[in-house]
């Protein structure tokens, strides 16, 4: 039973008692039932508003999840904290990995196809990780 249904049940019990209208006790019970009715309606309204806010919050949460996925998927770091760089070879399309020692001179060969890859070590990664100070963007030569 909801709060409003319980309040209505109490009012029905009171009205079924057939009390004298002019007695002080009857007036007190009526006033108390009026307060209970008001409280029950307020609680019911608050429950409805809370349900609406919960729905809106769920929608915002879903939108935020979509936004986070979009932002972080676009700006994924191609390196890990140990200085290993992930590169997609423009010649063969394979994803290959190089460490800093492999690309110290700015060049490395793709282990899959042998294509010579050039790396620009002057640009910052922008990923915010501590282990990556340089970006290993591959270029066509």
C-alpha cells in the first residue's frame, strides 16, 4: 500500500467510528487526518519528482559515457609508461611496436614488411602519461 492509500484507509476508519462532531477529540482526529493527508500527498509528489530526476540523471550518465568513449578513444596514447610505441605501418597496415632504443635515430624498419618508418621525436605525445615524453608518429618516406 502506498502512503496515500494508507492515509485514505485511516480516514475511512475514522469516518466509520461515527463520533460526535462537536467533541474536542473528534476535532483533533480530523485535524490530524488532514495533516496525514497533506504529508501523504507531499510524499507522493516527491516520489514522482525523484523518479523523474533519476530518469534524467540516467540519461545524462549515458551521454557522459558516450562522450568519454568518444574523447578517450580519439586521444588514446600510442605508448605505455615504459617507452614502447604502437605504430600502424602505412605500407602494410600492421600494428607494430618499437621501444625508444629502436627509434633513437628517428628511423626503424617495419618488422612485418620491411618498410622504413620515420619518427618525429620532437613532438610531445600530449597523452599526459609520465613515461612518454616524445611522440612516435610514423611518416611515409
